[in-house]
C-alpha cells in the first residue's frame, strides 16, 4: 500500500508493509531555520545508508528489529525554503500515520520538525508528556525575531502540552531566561541523562510519552556530524543506554533530529544515529 506525503526508501529490517505495521518510520529532510551549520536535511538518507553497517539484532536488549512490524515510508516531500508549508505537510504526514492507528518514529532534519509532530500527537493524547534529550534547551521565545526556529521549538511545544509535562535531560547550553522557564514549566535535569532518567521512570509509568532526541546531546567527540556541536556532552554508550531505558514506558511516538552526516567523513555519526534508531525501536516497539 502506498501512502500520501511519502516517497519510498528503506531502513535495514523495516520490511513490514504499511497495512500490518505497528510503527511507521519516516525521514524529514528539513533544515531551513538552523542557526549554525546547515545540512541535516541530508540526515535521513545518510542514516538509511548507514543502517546497513549494523545488525538488526540488539545484543544489549536481546531483541531483533525484524521481530517488530516497522514500515519505512521514505521521506516527507517538502517545498524547499517554505517553512509554513513544510510544517503543515509534516503535520499531515503524522496525522496520516496516527489516523491509521499506528505510531511513528521520525528522523530529522532540524529540531523544528518536532513541533508539527507533537501537534498531531497531542490531539490524541491531551495529557501527553514530552521527554527531551538535548544539548540545548530550545526554549527561547524567539530567535533573531523568529518564533519558529530550531532554537524555539520546545517553547512552542510548551504551548501545546500541560505545565509540568516537559522533562529535559542533558541540557548544557541555554540562556538564563531559558533555564528559569525550564525550572518553572517542567522538570529540568542539566548535564546528565541516565542517572536522572532512572529517577523519574516511575513518574512516567502509565502516561503517554513522546520522546524527542536531539543527537547533539552526545558529545561531539562521539557525534561530530551535527549542526550545533556543544562540548561536554554524554558518551555514545550513555545515549544508547538512555533509549534502552524507555522500555516499559508508553511511548506513543518518537523523533531523532539534527543528524548531519555530511560533516563527518568517517560516517560514524550516521552509524551511531542508525544504532540509536534500532535501540530505541526495540525498546519501545
């Protein structure tokens, strides 16, 4: 079955057709509002290619991606440079998947793509909790006069979810105002990821959870292929452990954003992103 808004391509092990899939994976090749280095629009395609460098089997979780019914729908077709229309199409793509009673895993692209995805999900889950892994708070009210930016995306998300329903981990770059807002609106765990995540898993049990992971939460020593690298981050091992900890939570959809493999000729960034996709899906799928 073909689906609207997508062109076809495939991540390793995602062989289910749309009709029987429980999860739908798709790429979002957009990087129109990035503030430093562009290029994450090429992330989805490069990560698909890199997926063939890893196994479908997760040794850490003793589970295989092929055991899940995951459909790779390709990439959302976007009009280059048109932010408003692109956000609308991303939202429509998410609505298509959710309307078919399926969950999605989206791969960006810049972090602004998370906003239309969550806008679609929160319609079905009004008490949605957002778990956010990132180097940056992304809570500015505007960036250089723009309210829609990868630097403002979580501030816009907060306009759609209930106070106290944002959990942020690993943040190590923010303005004073962003930190103040983070502490007042949600649950703010700067610098660290695994230790505080373990502490709040009980709070998250039974709640509908949306996970958004900016890959720059990982230190650029492990993840050089990202648009806004920030020194002092977590290791690749800790990132993989963090997504495995999502097992048992009611994760209703997820995204991974800001992968920019073109700036990493070794391709280890793309391979790490592919492994994070696999580890996350075998945990939550």
